[in-house]
């Protein structure tokens, strides 16, 4: 629908315009004949694409290069930790141990993968910051001023990590990015500069995987919304084995916690008395 038509049609007229039909530019299926995927015959024209390329093309309407697709896939591979203790894998594994269906277990794990501290929201917030910071620096502002303004206002996502500030995945991705010629993008260069500014005051605020991921995808020309969709499969390969193993265990045993292991700090136990009889 054109912007002009959106302005003209309001209320019932807008609903009537859409009633009984699907307006789409992304595709349609014609059973027994063919399927259209963003204007192309899916089976005839796009079958040579890697799945990552097809997925990204569906999101953006633009084709990733072979090098970009390889780097995206590597970022997914290096985030596939089959550890049921991790927050999203734990949700999926608990569902599997409760004999939920595999689909429901995986979807539940994916849903919490957009967590702000560890998951997708952190990557999206970091990408928003890097895009804004790059524009401001290119306009002549000092990067340090931009960084400290952001830390005073909120926090900069994409830097810092609990347990160990060193992110073991970054060297592998950077080595591949350099080999593929994708290591010199402006957002990635800026992210490394932001790290140096932060380290001048806070020794633990090294760039983490969210920061690297956000910078690389920004350098591919994607928006924050496109990043949100592109990153959805990032944990799946590590989540699935957690579900498989949890489903093989007896029900209710996964992360079983006795009452003695719970440290309670609420109100002290109290005696309940029944109300006095009116008679």
C-alpha cells in the first residue's frame, strides 16, 4: 500500500481495503504449480542459494555475498553451546524433561533468547548505539564524549561479560572475518575504538559477542529490525542437544532442587489462628 493510500484510508475503509485479500510483496504459494519468493520462482531461481543466503534475502530483500553468508553462519556456529545450564537452553531442556514436544521446547528457548542482558535485546541495543555513535563521530564529535554520555544516561550493551571478561568466540570470528575481507567495516572499527575508551576507566569492559555481532551485521547494511530477525537461529544448534538429552532423563529430575538447598530470607514462619467463633 502506498503512503498516500495509507493517509486516505482510515477506519472501516482501511479494513475493507484489506478484507478478503492479502497484499504482499514477499511471495505466495501456488500448490501444484510453483512458489514465489520475493518475485522469484523459489524452486527454479533460488535453489542454488545457501539456506543462510535465502533466509537473509527473505528478511532484507537483498542478497548476502558468499563471504557474508559464511561469516553469519560462523557466528551462529560459535554460539551453539550445548550447555543446559545456560538461561535459554535451560528453558528448552526443562520443557524436554517435562515431555513437551520438541517444537514447543525449542520455541520456548528461542523466546527467552531475546533477553536484554545476554540475548538479542543486548545485540540490538548495541547496534543502535554503534549506528548513532558512528553518525555523531563522522559529524565531528569526539568518540570519548559520545561514550561517556551514553554511560551516564544508561549503559552500553555489547561490552563486558560476567564470569570472564574475555570472550572466547571473538578471536575465531575475527580471524575468519579477516580472511573473508570483512574486518574493516566502519561499525566494527568503531566498536574496537569504543572498547579502548571503556578500558581506559573499566578494566573488565572488553567487547563481547553481542558487540561483535552487532558491528558486523551493521557493516552488512542491515537495520536493527533486520538484525532481530536474522539472529533468531543463533542458539538453535546448541539448544537441540539439550532438549534431546533432557528428554532421555526421567521426568522431573533435571535441575532438581531440594528444599534444603533454598536459602530463604522472607518473613519468618508464623502461626495461623482461626477466627474466634461469634458464639
